[in-house]
C-alpha cells in the first residue's frame, strides 16, 4: 500500500474542496471496501479525507419521506424504528449484506459506492478495463460465474454487489449530493452506470462530489415486502442473484409493485416492465411467473453464468410468494 | 503403576483453554523480539517459464527496506546443492522447492522475491514496487488433458510392494466381461486446508550457526531436521517452537518456500524476521488435497456378490516433487472381490506440490469407491447397506490375514438403528417434505491408525507436581489435554498437578 | 494545504506536525520538478518520516495511549505490532473471517479494515480487556465450559463477537445466533459448541 496523506475533515465543504482539487484524493468513511482495495493495490489514493466526523448521519422523517444521512451506519439504519416501520424492505436488504461487524462500520454512502468483487478487477496481473482502461476484460473469456446477465458490454461484465442499493432502487430513492458546483439530486436509478465504454466509472458522481443523504418517499410498501438473496452459503457471502420485491395488495389483487434484481448487472436492476405486468393481477404464482418471464427479457449469459437465467426468475417468484404471504 | 481409568475417555476442560480465551496463547507471528523485521513475499504471475529480469531498485530505495532478496542475490543455501545429473532438469527435481535458487518459474505465485523492512506496511509497499519480466512458456495445469502422460510414482517403480504400486488379485479388469456392471468416473477438485491461522514464521539467527524458529508447523522435529539440513547445521543448533498452531489440517506437515525465505532473509539482515503469508498465498504455496480423477468399474452377481472391482486414480503433483497418497488402499481391503485391480498414477503439472489434507488418500478414494457401491446397489435394486453386508470382509483380502479387530458390522447396525435406516426407500427422490427432497445415504471411510514411539520427559517436583515435555504440536485436537489425562491415570496424580 | 482538522486532543501537536509538513512541502514546492519526482519515488528516510506519522490518542482496554502512527497501519496491525496485544488475530486481513473482531466504542468491528488513525478519541476493547483481572468474563468461561474452540485462533474474535451479539439482543434463538455470528469463521468446526456457549450466557442472565 502506498503512503498517503491522511486528514480529518470537520466541514463538508472543506472535504469537498480537497478532493475536488486533487484527483488522487479520496473520501474515506467506514473504509470496509476502500481499505481492502488499497491493501490489494487496486486503488492507490495519495490522500485520504476522513469524513467520519461530518454531521451527516441523521435518520429523520420529513415531509412525505425518510431522509437517511450518508454517514449513517448500515446497522443503525437496519435497526432504526422509522426505517423498519416505513421502509422494511430496506432493513431486510441491509441485514442480508456482509456481517454484523461490517454493518457496524459501513455507511450508506460507502455501500452505494462499493466496487465490484470481480476477481479480475482485484488481480493486478489480470486484464481489467475497470481498473486499467484499455487492458481488456479478463472475465469475458475467463471464469465468469458471478458476472452480469443484463446490461453488460464487451469491455466489462462485472456486477454491483450491494444489497442495500437493490432495495433503494426499488423504493425510488433519491440521492442528495454536495459538490464543488453546489448541491444536486439524482434519482437512485441514475446513480450507478452501465459499463458501456467507460467501465472505470461506477457511478455518475463527479470529481469531488460527496453523497450527503438518501431520501425515500413514503409509500404503501410496509407489509408485503421481501429481499431474497441466493448465495453459496447461508450467510456472509455475496449474492449469486438477489431480488427485492414490494407489493401493495388489496383483495388479493396487486395494486402496485416494485421489483429489482441484484448481482445481475453493473447497477442494481430495476424491473419496471415486470412491475407493470403485475399491476391489476391476482397475487398468485401464475402472475409471478409471468412477471418473471418479462423480467428476464434481454438477459444474456456468459460461459459460466447461464445458471442465472434460471436462478434469477425463480428467485423473483420465490420472493414474490414470500412477500405476498406476509 | 496401573490405575483405574478415571480421566482417559472422560471429559475435561482443555488445559490451554484459559490462554486461548484470554488472547494469551501465542502463535508463530506473535513473539516480541528486539530488532524485529518484517518479510513480504512477491510471487510470480506466470505458471511456467523463466524470470528474464527483475527490477528491485525502487523497492530497495523505499523507506525502511533492509533487503530485497531474489535469485540474483540470494545467499547460497548449503542444502540447496544441485541434484540430478541432467543439467537441463530443474535443480529441484524430486524435492521441495528451493526458493530463490534460480530463474526458473515452476508454478503460479512461486516466491520470486522477499522484501525485508522495519515495518510490515513498508515491506508490503516495497513488495509492490518489484517488477519482473518473464519468458513465458505454455503451462499445463489441466489434469485430464495430461492424463496420457500420467506415470507410476518412483517409489512404486522401486518397490513393487509399495502401496502406490499396481495391485492385482484374480483377473485384471474382469468387470468388463460381466453382464451386471457399472463403470463411472469421479473427480475431486483441489481442496485447500484454509486454516484460520495463515502460515507464519519468525526466524531468528541467535548466532551465525544457531537458528531459532517460531514456526507454524505440525512437526517441530521434522522442521528442525529440514532446516538443519538446509543450512548444514547440527540438529541441536536448530530450535523450533510451535506452542500454539492455529489449525493446519495437514498443511504444516511439510517445509514450504516461505519458511526457507524467512530463514534466508533473517540471515541477510542479521535480525529476527517475521513473515506471515497472505490469505491468497495460502492457496498457492502451502499444499492442498490434489485434484484427482478416478475411474471405478465394478461387477456383481444378481444376488449382490461383487465379482470384480477396478479402481484407477490419477492425482496431480508438481513438476519438481512427487506427492503420493494412499488413494486406493481402502478399495483393496474393504469388500470381498475375487478379482481386484488398482492402478495409481501421478500427473506432473505446473503447480505447487500438494500435501496431506484430512484423511489424505483414503478420503479421496473412498468417495469414488463408496459412490460406486451405491451405484452398483442401485443397479442391483439392492439396499446399499445390505449390499455392503453381502460383501463384508471377515479377514483382510489384501494381506490374507484376520483382522485384529473389526466392529464395522456393529457400527452399521448402530448407525442404521439410530437414523431409522429401515425407513429408506429404494427409489431416489421418493420422499418430499415441502420444498425438500429427503433421502438416506451412507458411506464408509477408513484410515490407517499408525503408531510409533514418542519421547516424553517427565519431572516430578518436590511439591508432588509433574512437568511433562514433548516435542509434539497441537493444531486443535487437544493433545495437551489428552496427554494430561493419560498422565493423570498412569501416575495416579490429579490433573491439576500436571503440566504438559 | 490541509483542511482544518480540529481534533480535540493534541491540538498543539497537530499544529506542529502540520507546520513541519507544510514547511517541508513548501521546500519541495520550490525544488525543480525532476528532483521532486525522485524524492517522491525514492522518498528518503527524512522526507518519509515527515509524512509518515500522525498523532493518535485512544483508549485500549481502559488504558490511554498517545502515540504516533503511520496512516497505513490498520487498527489490527497497530494493536498487534505496536501495542503488542496479539490476542486479536489476523485470519485474512480483508474483513472476510472475523478473527480480528474488536469493540470500538462498544460496537463490534473488523479491525483489519480500518486504519488506526481513524479511531482518534475512541475506546477500543480487545480480548485482553474482557476479563476482570483474573476473573474471566462469563462468555470466556462459557467457551471453556462448552469447549467452544479447538486450535483457538478464531476464538478471541468469536468471543468478542459473541459478547456483542448478546448485548445487541441478537441471541434469542439458535438460528438467530447462527445468523448474527455468521461474521466469524471457524475452520476447526466448533460452531455448535460456540452456539451452546452463547445460549448458556444468554440463558444465565449474567451481566454481559
């Protein structure tokens, strides 16, 4: 790990100024991904701006919604009474991630910004366009069992591993950002990028921009929700495939639905067409299967991840069954 | 003095429990020595070829770096004398890897450099600054692709009675001409030991000819022998301390390149050197249960008497060392069969050498044999337990000797009773419980319980306490506690007065 | 150059270090570019030392420490190599095994995945700080009683995690314990006994 300058920020604007002016500087909050990547030499910031003391950790109800500070810890958010009452899907997704220790360190902002766990990205001896643009994609013809089935490009087939983000994209969250040019808001679905020709860019944050909070509008999804995470171990492992579902059911008819897949693409994968296929339908397995079929349109597998073509729709159906029975 | 077994077989809290639950147990990277330095290894990024150049200048200039050792500047290790008469063969034929010995790369992540610095962070950083260039050669790491080059291990060539030699009773491959037969292939991948403690060593040259190692090893005597040989030292000049070992499961039963590297590094800087492998390195340079491809052919009479078994096994090994294990031992003695053929072969691949892992050999072979037994039982429409009982050996068919004791039948009965084996349905997939398919299965394993002599020194103190000392290790099974129980019963002294 | 960092303790110390760094940097800024690059690449000892260490003030097992730490040192390596508290173990160094679990301000974390300097002003509890002198913590006793370990390497992390698990209120059922202890791996397979130890402590109602 290279030497770096370490400074502690006490005001957001000061932190932003440093990082905006210095392309080799990075914010550090929980560090659970950044420290890992620095140990492996995958990321080599020359300066770290510790933002842990910034006043950005509050969770509060506001007009028609919940505002969660970017520095709120994953475990704090998952245990928060307001979150559990108003957005239980978020709590479920958070608790499905990592381990209790990591959830006590990881922040909301850090969770969104965590990078792929693709082993070619991690291995400095392997080609990786995300890590070193122009070197190629080792996973394309390599071992790609954990990789994307949606939205991939020939430059990168990595997936975004966050569980929390799958729930947030399903819940139509908004990301609040503070930067050198001021404040802005970004729909959660527009925060993460597709790889396209620029896989080195995970998100649409500009240089020096700092996530300050996430807002989730109040909704009717307080009962029939489920986060289904399929992985090779019962716990503490990244998903092969995951599904976040939320249903508003009245008289066994689906009034509204939110669906999203995790670990199938470079970004959390909202399933708008499948949601529409559910609205007005009875909450039955037949409806769920039809929605799953719609959800899988456009899916494309690689040599080792064709199992996801079956696993993903089955996971979605399973999640829907569990959610509707709640 | 014989006393009633009060403690042997009974329960006793582990004698090292207090140390383990308070963080007081010291493992090999946890000793404080003045002037301690830190070692970090750099591994090759090709599996086969030669290092054509290695640039260590930036690493050497990095803060805190005391030495950077490669094949270009490594001190001559006396025990690394050239072997083999053929100069074109790697100098490491038939033995452990000789680290930093020459420019040859024999497996991916082979240690090609050691950085020694005054802090771990400085050593780790400097290691990243080292750049190697290679003349890469085509590597072969696919066992099945190399099957045609599989060979009989040297020890079998030299000794036809070796457990690795081909075995034959009755007619070779007799199953082939039978009407009721199965023929199946079984593959196991490499299996890593992955103990919680990453391999660690603290090497300290207390004098130019006196070496002390705090080493993660399962055999302190073996490690002592290895390093005495490596440095041409009398064994009594080498001290090996392994008071606590954080799991090993077999991977600390061999001396590995990182140990040699640490000893070399400590000699070069003339200060104690601490080296802990990374978790990634635990997958590449401390052994593993080898990938093994097996073929089993079996035939039986319609009433379930086995007439022939053929069991072939090809396991991988490195190009520089032959690793063998008793994969086919169980097949030769477990079931009656007038015709039995076993053939054990090795495939030398561009990998690091495997090592014994939890029931090495027999576990691998049992998987194939027992699966084959189940498949044969299925063909015969016989209950798998009944099939095994019909082919039960009352004496060792390989050595033609009665067993000293064999209680397998009793085990079968006990096990069958306890899990309700009689409820088993012959047809697979016949029982459902919600989303789950339920079934009963069985397998038999065997492993050699070899015994040898051991030396323990005992001191009876004036206060009636006993101190026992033995150069053994405890990787977790509770050796210290078991020995205390044995001593307590043998000497008739309370365990709380015994220190092992 | 550096943003204001008004850390509560060591304000003067921080200022002195800041000034030292800044004058060195000014000196560097006036030096022709190639020489700066050479220095940056090779970083001779004098220059490196000016950048390397940062004052850190924290409590470990009730003992206050005022030290100088280089930013790259993880909390884990700081505890083991600088404070020689080797009870906390390195099992992977990547936050994947839990052997490095300690409490920071009462919360369980993986000490391998944060830098020591990030914990200025905080209270760290390691396995060495659990017992009350010679009196073992109930969880430590339970682990011995239920044989919740074999080789002992994952044990400190397991115990620190187990104590937190009970305090968090996540030791209600065996299934809950398994889920909330899933961040601690044991390769010797003592899991069943670890769960039994935790249930014993939870059921015993002692202050944890």
